[in-house]
C-alpha cells in the first residue's frame, strides 16, 4: 500500500520551512531528497567502519570493502546486469559518459559516425563533440518534434554502416519525454553500432533491465534516486569493458607496475583508479534498497497521477504554456507564462517556499528549438502531494499577477 504521508516521514528535509513557508520541493529532476535510511547509512559508515577499501588487512578495511562490494551487488541486481564486474562505480552520469567517450577515442576512425539526440543534456553532447575532435568522427543528431519527442523516421535515415555509436537519454531532463530506447537500441544494433543510454532521469522512476534492453552501456547518478551526490554507476557489457582502454591511471586499477610497463587490473577495477567514494557507494546501495522497498511500479503509478493532476491544474492558468507534450512522459512539467521571464517566476516561487528549476536545464538545443531562453521546470517525486501541486498553482497565479 502506497501511503505518501508515511513516506514523507522518512525525509527530514520535507519538514523544514523556506522563507517562512513549508518547503515544497519540486526540483527533483536536479537532485532528489534523501531519506533517513540513506542518511543513517552515511552516519553509520563514518561512525563505525570508515577505512580505505580493497587493500587493508585490518577489520575496518575489510568491513568497508564488504559493504562497498555489497552495494555493487545491489546495483547489479537492480539493473539486472549479468555480472557484478560489469558495474563500474563512478562519480555520476557525467563521469560514466566521459569514461566511455574517452575509451572510444582509440576505437574510432576518421569518417565514422556517432549519433546523439536533440533531447540531450549537455553532458551527453559535449563529451561526444570532444570525441569527434579527437577522432575525426562525425556527430549526427536525431531531430525532435513540437511535442518534444524524437523523430524516429529521421533516426532510421541517419543510421548506416558508418554509425559506430548511438547516445540517447532514456528520459529527457528538460521535458520529461520517455524515449523509445528499445527501438533505438534494436535499430542501432542492426547496423552494428553500440548504444549508450543516459539513465540519469529514468532511474528515479523506472527499473531498467540492461539485459532485456540488450544495451551496451547504461549510466546513472545516485543523487537523482535518493542517494548522495558524487556517486553513480556505469553498466557496460563485459565484451565492451574489456575492449575499452582505462580512463584514468592510478592506484587500484593496476595488476603490476614497473617503470617499463604497467598491466591493468581485471574488471571492474581497471576503471576505478584511486580511492572511490566509499561512503557514497554504500549509501547508493541503501538508496536502491529504499526505493525497491516502496516499489517502482507504485512509484511510477503515483507520480503519473501527480503529473496528470498538475498538468490539468496548470493548464487552467491563462497564458501558461507547457513544453514537452508527448504522451510518453514522466513527472516533469516545463512551462512558461506568456511575456514573463522564467527566472522571475522562479524567484517569486522561492519566496513562497516552492523550489523549482529555471533556465535551460543544461539542454540549450531544446530551448533553441522552442526559441525560448528557458523554462520553469517543476519535477515531482513519489514523496510529493496533490496539496503541494495546489500550492504551486496558487503561487504561479500570484507570480503572474505580480509580474504582469
Ligand atoms: N544526463 C541527464 C539527462 C541529466 O538530467 C543529468 C543531471 N541533470 C546528467 C546527465 C548529469 O548528471 P550528473 O550531474 O549527476 O553527472
């Protein structure tokens, strides 16, 4: 049984006030809030078994190593990877993408093509542009339509035997569009291209099955799914992770080092140079446990109800336009008020205790498509309520009155 009031008690931050008003936190697509269970895992780590991992013979080091590796197993199970060494612990989505892009620099040849989508976050555009500069590969873009959905017929036209890689986000952070990644992966594989899916926005809402998807790489950040910042994961098929050269050199990632030659450690350590975010990794595991205990089916159903309710209520406001109207959408509403800059609305909403994101959301090409400087983005999580949406609607109406 999904009881939002019980769930809200797990999140201490939801009790606080902002500018004298109860906090309404609608910036979940930027980062989610942290339940007590995850905070406890962090406190427990630093209180009882803080130590460096994989190299100590002493008890604390072994306890920390066990917990860290248990977290990797939780991530493996959650994403249904075949083997735990296919899970690389990263500092987040951006790190995972850069790791793969860097590795492909040595595998691509001049004239090879890589495909991204018009719906990407900057972190899924810039690394590929850098890769193209280094390798001479050419970047192609799957266009989007007015609903904020990808034009799949154009994707089919872009694919050829020259395509080596395709990079698409599972869900757009700016508009909430859920991309047809199954189809994207299948079609890419038909021409022999590898696929990386940026799951940063999907993982708070769905439980991806990397084997069922047959995806080559999948990346995510813990901080969008009730975990801490500075930690994330990269799933890579073993065959690909073996093929890619290491991203960074350092301790932990070597088998043997002499001044003449270094050999690299086996997976996953080959990609995990240096002391990792040990506490963060363990807390990521706790966050996965927390979300699974609630259940992703229940989370998705509830968030969809919030999305439908908020969309209907906001559209009652004259002059309010929503960007991203695809039916395949998660609980993100990007909108503007006619004649008013999104930043001004966001500032006034904050004064009323409501946290939203304003701006281009690190997805400038999407804003260029709609010819706008940015949007106001309200993104809902499973701990938000209809009452909070009512508060948002009232606050937007007030802001409109004050600014027009
Ligand atoms: N891709 C998408 C779709 C995102 O929403 C984000 C975070 N806003 C990122 C990548 C980058 O994630 P991180 O900053 O955690 O590396």
